[in-house]
């Protein structure tokens, strides 16, 4: 069954708003996928639409916490993390307020929206701010669990949502983990050849690529990082020690998961008998991405399952 992370947000918000009377939703420009959103219909007195005024949106959300409210801020990932960056940093993260930032249209999923709408630096911006946690759910069920977690967790969070409808990877029994070890091979003594680390929309493409490799008898580790910040350094170093080569696949530029893993790799060199994986990235180079359909963009930049398979097999 196909779903997207917006549907997860809608379903989770209905349950959370029912359970907690002090939760509110502050929205930016109303995304078409939410027309009509159930949470907005059922809880219209607790949903506020600010339109294309991200700075005011974040400022109002920060102010609402003074009155004991718990706001979810929903808007375009590129606009929220760009236009309202100063407000997120100074008004939410500096005083460590309990505000949840939800960015839709992340990565290349804005498709024909063009360079200004593609959120390929949002992870870098959000993970660089003290106190901010960063989540990138890979499917409907994982997104549901992320929303459940942050609704009970104190402090600022950023959740990255994508537009695409994809087949569910997990199911209703899924329990949230910072790292999902979907395929794991090798150990420090008998190292696996290759592994893929990914998150969000592209994890499903990585899973397809790994299944294709398995059809021809090749093993490939596969790990899903639903939490980009904080990262479990111990788990990352264990992964880097288990494989000869590790690919990080993401629809992001500088400063994303690849950069976070590289920082840990640099710190860990010399550990594990000096044997840590060669780290490579399949992602967006330092460039502005053009305005075409999402599927074409993933294909062009080698981020679809075929491109990932080709790169990992080379």
C-alpha cells in the first residue's frame, strides 16, 4: 500500500490533538496535499494559517509557549529553514523552547517547484543549531512513530517530510529506532564488502537496489537513519568497522548525513585497529537543482534505485 509522510502527519495530529489539549498547529502556505486536511477540519480552533509569512509563523509559535501551548510549525522545508532560520535559532533553540518544526517538500520532492523550493540544505542548517534534534522518516509508519516521539519529548525538533507516495517499508508494529539495521553483514574480523546508509524518501530506493543485488548473490548492508541528530557515534563507528566501503545516499548537499558520518569517521580514525570503511556519497553536489518532475531529478542525479545500484556495483 502506498502512503506519504503527509498522511502520517494528518493521522498523527488528529490523535495527538485529541490527547493533548494544549497542542496547536501553526501553518505556513497551505500545501495542496493537505486540502482538505482532517486535523484542520476537526480542530479548526487550534490550527492557524500564516500563509507566506514564515518569520511571523515561527515567532508566533515561540510566543505561544509562554502561554503554555505546545506548537507544531508546518511549512515548506526550504522556506522554513531559510527565511525563518534566525527566528528558529534565536527564538526557539537558544531558549530551548518546546516547538516542533515540520518541513514538507524536502530534498527534491518539490520537483517542478524549482531551485528555490528544493530543500537540499535544510539538514545542514538545522543540525548546526544547538538543542535542535533532526528526524527524517522513511515511510508512513516511521513518520507516525516520529510524531508520537516528539510530542512526548521536550525541546526543539525538525522533521523532514517528502511529497512522494511510496510503498510502506515498515508496518504498524514498528518501534522507532535511531538506526534501523535492515540488512547487516560482517564484523570487524570478517568485514562485509559494502553497505548503504540512507534516510527519508531515498531509503525506499536503496532497499530496491539492495534487493536487486541479492538476486545476483551479492550482499549489501542497509541502514536507515531516521534520526540525523543526535547520531549514535558508537553505532556509526561499528558500521564503519564492519564494511570495507560505505555509501551514504541522500537528497541533500553539503552538511547532511554524509557530512555527519564523515565527522565521526575523522574522529574515529586509528580506532578499530585503524580499519574503518572508505566513505562515499551519492547525493547532490554543490549546485542549484533545476525545475523538472521529481522522478526525472532522481534519475538524473543517480538517486533512483538504478543509479544507486550502478554506483554501488562499480
